[in-house]
C-alpha cells in the first residue's frame, strides 16, 4: 500500500517511527494509502533543516523571493486539475469545489508576489523636535503551520506564501486525513526554484504538534481547527514565547432576520452546515 512520507530538505524522507494512520477515499470508504506519523526526533529534524536554511533565504532580496512565487503561481495554474482531483480523492469534496479551494489559495500566492512593495517600511521626519521615526519589516525565522482536513490546499496557502515571501522558512504539519496535497505543493515549490530546506512537510499527530509548539527555533505558529485544540495551541505556543494565531470554531455563523426569504435562507443554512466544512 502507498505510504505518504515527509518532505524535508527538498526531498521525500521516509519515517522510521513505525506509526501510521489510514488515508481513505471518502466517496467509497476504501483505504487508499497510509500516512506516516512522525516521531518527535523526525519533527525536530525538519525544524533544524528549516533553521539552517533561514539565514541564506532571509538575506535573499524580496524581488528574488517574489520571482520564485511567480513561478510557483504558474505551476499551480498548470497543475490545477491534477491537484483538484487529489483533493477530491482524499477529502471527498467534488471537483468544482476543489478547484474553488485551490483558487482561493492561489489568490494569496498572487498577493505574496507583490511582497517587494508590501514589505516596505515607513519613515516619518520630525515626529518630535529633532527626532525622526522609522520602521523596518524583518523575517522572524522558522514558522510552523498546523492545518485542518477540510481545506488541505486553501488553509496552508493562507500561511506559507506570505511567510516565505517575507524571508521566513516554514514547516507544515497537514491533517493526517488528507496529507498528499501538502507533498505536491512542496514538490511544486522546489520546481519553482525554492531552495532546499525553506519549505518542509512533516506528517504526524499530537506528538509532532507538541514539538512544533515547544521548539525554541520555531518563532511563530499558525493554526486552523476546532476551538478546544485552538485553545491548546495558543496556550502552549504562547507559554514558549512564540507568536501564535489560532483560528478555532468558525463554522458559518448566521443571523436570520424576520423579513428574510425563508426558502433562500433555508437552502443557504443547509449549505453552510454541510458544504465541505465537515
């Protein structure tokens, strides 16, 4: 059976943990693969690789980083159908929804392509007598993304394009339920010219997450998922001195007004309740 591995230092790396999770095709219930659940040591290895890649990557000019993202954007567009089919196979959403998800992620890549302008600092002369003020935008170091099953492309692409464009390196821990898309994105980034070690994928569960939250090399963590896990991520990351954004429990809120079209509202609420967020 196919085994879905890690992507560390620009190449696929086999896990030696001996732990696996099944990957299913939700449309048929058939197990199509198994994904490795990395050990703490293997997660630390990915962080160390990203940490070593940071100095050189952070010193690259914003324009050169943006050119790599432009190539990545073109490769996403070129491979859109294949990526969408992979999402459908592991997540279960229909092909058109998968294309829509990729398109939303692509929009963030397009935004990140403008980083030379977006990363400009500010300067104000004479904010006080004989005092000028200026601000600089500088990369932090290793950033980590912990992402949910319901949007295996869009949510990671909320995170890593801007992190990479601004000179940070990245470790992505995708959901073990649909892990293959993260590997394909890593391959496309490498094809676009991203240096080895700048973007890494660690497959795993709580054991890997805890390492990412505690490792001193990781400077920032981004998470999307359930509210209880978001609270745990935020508390643990903050306790270890990391910048953290933890988005939890955002499930299509609705306020129904007395003059609403009930048929239209009913269809919208039903769609919001079951449309590819579950």
